[in-house]
C-alpha cells in the first residue's frame, strides 16, 4: 500500500517514480500466460506471421501489371504503395522481435504504431474496394453448352467479411503487443524499486554517520573548553560566532 501511494526518489540520481505506477486503465492487459503459451511467445508468433505476410505481399506486388482483387483492378502505382508500406514494416518487425526477446518497451511501442498504421491503411483499402467493386459478377462456363452465371451480392459480402476478419486480427495483435509492453514496463518499475532499497539504505547510513561525526566534533570542542586545554581558548566555541 505504501509503495502505491508514495513517490520514491533514487538517491543522487534525480529519478522519480510516480505514485500511479500500478494504476490500471479501463482496458486490462492480457495475462502473462495464455493457455500453454506465454505472452512473450504469443507476441513472437504474431511477429513471425506478420513478417511472413510482409514478405508474401512484397513477392506478389507488381509495378508493371495490374492485379485483380474482388473484380477490382489494382493499378501498379497502388501496388507499389502497398509494397512500400509492407517493406517499411520489415525492419520495424525485426526491431519488435528484438524488443520482445530482450524486454525493450520502446521497440514494441514503435511496432504498435506501425500496427495502427496498418489497421488504418487496410480499412481504407477495403473501403475503396467495396466502393469500386461491381455488385454483380459474371462467371463464364468452360463448355459452350453451359450458360454463363450472373452472381450478385456475394462479392460485396466476401469483401466485407475479409475486411472484418483482417481488422479483428490486427486489433487482437495490437492488444497482445500492448499487453506485453505494459508487462515489461511494470517489470522495469519493480526492478527499479528493488534496486532503490539498498541505495536508499546507504544514503541513510551516510547521513547518520555525518550527523554523528558532527555531534562528536561539537562534544569534543565543548570538552576542550571546559578542561582549559592549551590552544582551545583560541578555538571557536560551538554555538558562538567566530571572533572578528
């Protein structure tokens, strides 16, 4: 209770630990163990899957030919923009993997920002596809005897389902990475309190030793004046100003 309600200072360092170090917000972080896997392993799996997705996207984008997604033609320029976004994510993902392995919160914070950027871009991308997608798609038959089939409504529903699934997966990934980031921060604060105690004890002992030495010096000076020790008459008596 005292740890959560007080403000602690590290001696001779100027470092302050605020009193709200253990205060939790509305959103609670995920537990340290999820099923058979630890939170660190779950985040590592997310990072590995994200890295694989980035490499796969980079391998399929083209700057010369248009691609078709849900009957919508994706121009080469748009594909280059998408490839640049996922190319930017590769060093950030590697950076986040190092941060998850060695418990560095700043690495995970950068990865969380990139995940938010990816979430917004994917939402905009699927929104544009839903806007320009044709409501009806004609499926050609392989044989001449069969007629072509006109399908309406299914492409739009498929695009909406893919968009929802992608946004949910990215949102869960953001939540898991944020939970690990919060866990690492709390661990660092706990280590800070653990190392603070011996430093504070050393500072307290040093202050007590200095105060005791000062009291002993005053007592010795007073005893010298009472005993009329030669040379003590010209020394300054404790508690009195020095002679002019």
